[in-house]
């Protein structure tokens, strides 16, 4: 069917572009178009599409320009004054009062909101490039066991490291989906990406880890639907999905003294293994990072990796002890939060720390790392 070319444009935001890209690359399932009214209503009633589990309709309601929408026309998508794609509008329909879609999964939309269905294209898709790069690495490694983890790493701490090592031991390839921070005091995405890459390059086998950044996409950051995360992992090609027991949307409960989660039925129907990891803590009796399930000592011996508390320390300019975080990570964060903090930092560095006699300019990160190394030293009388 021929579509009329139109100069009409629709402004979208980064989040909407990201979700459209995920749909187009099949990461939500086999449906790669914007659903019509019949398909959308079927999803709302059955939570399935062509046998695939999916919680939300893949339909799109523009935030403005409703009066200019017409069926059988092409609508250009505009982001920051740049055309990033187009939608060939096949049909238009209005939602009822209980409508929830993938673009607004945590809220009911206004009644009678105009919705678009039809095929679409995204130009220069970052998601497409990431998927292609992942498939190249997967094929190069001939990876069969692929484990996925979603996290904001806000901040990255030792418990995350323990999870990484556990996953690497049991997989050919590990996919880390880096998501946006939920709270307003969360660290910037580029900062998180920087210290995550630095940690992986320094302490893990980087060839067996693939970072899949979901920058600017907000549907994951509240962590309310681990099923949605599992769907993305499955459709990328992962065979296992790892989630911590403290995941805000996991909904753990006990049935006949057996722990259950909302993902149990999903795992059977969708064909991906779900692994719920217990909380990791540092036990001052065991003198190592352990799980609360395996450690025999009480909570009064456990040091907890509370992300909000660690973030508050860092934002206050305090260096968390090495038992909580790697010095490379905290140094990157502090140097970003407090650039050029010490006017005479070079003098402080050379006055306190040993050098090889050659005066060289030291970055803020190097200063914090050296300071942390000194913190770890013990003095014997």
C-alpha cells in the first residue's frame, strides 16, 4: 500500500526514540510494528501476542499534533531538530480509560488519547548497532551460555563485583544492561558508563562481558517489572537472567516453604532460566563477602552494600572504605563530582606520597587512588 509523503513532523523525546528502536530490533518480541486497536486490546486482556508473553501493547500515543494525524500518510519523527525516523500511519484509534502501553508502563493514560498503528523506521539506530556488535561477539566466542543482568550501578560496589564473578564462572558471555538511575540524585549515565568500563578492563576478562547501555530509556529505571527485563534479555539471545532478591519488582513470597517470585511462570513459558541471587554482605567474622543465605553469623556481623548510603557518602565528598568500593571507581566518581577540588593538589600529592623523583602532573583520580591506598595501610608499632 502506498503512503502519501508528508512534510508533517512529530517531536519525540529520547525515551520514545529508544523504545521505538527496541521494538524495531525485535527486543520486545516478534512484533516490530506499532499495534492496532485489535492487537492492543488482545495484549491488555491476555498479556500475550502470537504466543509470546508481553505485558503492554506496543502502541504509540503522540504527546501533541493530534489534529494533524491522518491514516495512510508518512509522519517524520523529530528529535532535537533532527529527523531520526518515520512512521507510515496505517490506522488511528482512541484508547479507553484503562489503557497502558509500553511508552507509559506505570500509569493509565488519559481517555480518548489518539493512538498510531503502522510500520516505522528508525535511522542510525544505536540499539541496532549495539545488537549487531553483540551478535559479532557472540559468534566469535561461539557463546551458548549467555547470562544477563540489569542494573543502574548507582554506584558500582563490591557486591556487584561478586555477582559479576559468579556469572562469568557459569557463562560463555555476560551481558550487562546499564540503565538510567531512578532517583534525581543518581549519577550521570556517562559517569556510570565510565567507571563500569574501567572496572571491567581492570579486574574482569573484558572479552567475555558485553555492556548494553540503555541511555535515555526510562521504562527500566524504576525496576518495577523484572519480566520486561527478562523479555529484552531473551530476545537478545540470552539463556539466563540474573536478578537480586532485593529487586523492587520481584515480589518474592513463599509457597509450602519454597521461595517463589513473579518470574517463575514466566521462566517456564518464555524459555529463559531465571536465577534469583541472595543478598551479598561483608561478614566481619568470615572476613569476606558472603551471601546472607550461606553465612551462619547474624546481621550484627554484616556490613551491607546499601547503594543510597554509599552515594550519599560520595556526594558529601567522603571516600568509602575499600571494603565497599574499588578505589578506581570511587576515584572516578569523586573527581567528577568535585573537579579541581584542591587548588594546590599537586603540592599536596608530592608532599605526602612517594614519587620517583620526577615531577609529573597528577590527575584528580590519581590523587584519590593514592589516598585510598594509604587508607588501606596498617602501621605496626
